[in-house]
């Protein structure tokens, strides 16, 4: 380790908490509150960082407990995520590692699940499972958070691609349903391939299936079948949850350190056993930062860079002389 890396980082002067709110994007992410002693008060997630974090100063009403916390907030930190699903996983991972005083539940409320895609000729189909077992006739996708949302996604996929009616051992009723749903004999392989592409997040296939769900929702509404339209809308929301970009928890048990730098701020993300579970930021001169940034894998470069840019907006710039000390 070089002497530059061993040097004590310059203390970054944060913007005031209220001033930081205006620097947050209207996008999903995770936020963290610290007090004047740099202790973490609370970790949360948001569909819109600016709206959610701003609500602590404008929308608490008579919530005395949170009002006490807000009076202690000296600094806001945030990670911009690619989706609400990614933000949910990051929040869970952070809270499982450490539960701040003002958080109530370690890991959040959603349950991790997987989608099992079976291509066996007698029992093809999709199902939601809570663990992955060795299975030569199936593939598992995930993990995903939120059993209810994932079940709605599976229902929507079955609505568009009814693989369960493409088996070789159908009952009389199931054969009738296959005819009604337009499942031709021998369609099993094509349906499995399409479902695999969707769950692998192939953009073209995802867009095609999403368009079909929208068409069916709108068709139900035009027929005044509002109950079915609402059901398809819920399935569409579950579908979007499942196919949205998500790297905070993956099935590959990799250990990764990702770095991003912008305007004098170096951010560091820690991935352990496939889970993004740690993040920090400090002042750092560009020359010293590049030794770290150059080790970041291509998969994480854009994510780390944009979050370094966000971290820089949430601080008051320090002088060049101060940065050279980092």
C-alpha cells in the first residue's frame, strides 16, 4: 500500500441536510442519514430519492419519533439505483449488516424468492419457490424480493405464454384450455425459449411481452371488464419488478470492490458473495483515486461513476491543497 493510500482522508464538509435534498434526483435509490458525529441514524429506500427524503422535513405530521431523528440529521448520503427492485435489495443488504438506531427491521419486509422454469415434457411451467435445489429439468432465476410481486409477474407471464398447457400429459380440461389459449402441439420448446429470454432480461423480448400485457389490459378496460384490467395492471407491475435491472444481489457468489471518482470524491462499493452490502465515500485527489478506479470491472464502472457524481453534489468542494492530502 502506498503512503498516499495510508494517509488519513480529508474530512469532507457536507451540505446541510435541507440543502442536500435539492441535489437528490427524482429516481430510485437508497439514502442514509448521519448525525454530527458521523453515526448512521437511518437507512431507507425510495422510488424518488428527492421526494422521499424531502418528506422528512415536510410530511411527518405528528410523528414525534421521526421528528426527533430529523433534528439529529447532519448529513445525507445516497446511492442512485437502476430500479426500485435494486434499491430494495441494497437496503436489505445494508440493514442485515448493521441495524441503525432508528430502523426497526433488519433486512426489510420482503421475502427472497426464485422463479423456477420447468421444461419437463409432463410438467412444464413457472412456479415461485423459496430455495434453489438441484434440478436437471428446470432452471431457477433470481433471487427476487417480494413473493407477492413475483407471483403476479408469473401470473402475467402465464397469461401471455401459457407453458403449463404445453405438456404431454394434459387432462381433458387442460386440452380444452390449451385450445382456448392458442397453444399448439409442440409449442413447449418455443415457449421455454421465450420465457428464458424474458427472465434473462433480453430487452427486445421483454418489450414485446410488456406490450402484450398492456394490450390485454387496455382491451379489458375497453370491454368494461375493469376487474380483469386491474388484475393485468397488477401483473404488469409485478412483471416490471422482475425484469428491471438489478445487481445488488445476484446468484453468482462473487466478491467485488468497485470505485468511482468525481470532483474530489471517491466512492467505494463492496460486493461480498454476490451481495452489494457496503458503501462509503471520502475526499481523494484524482491521481490517488485512479489507482482504485482502474481496478473496477466494466460491469460496475457506470454505476460507481454516477454515484461518485451524486456524492460530490452532496458535499461542499474542498480546496486542491486539501485534496492532495487524501
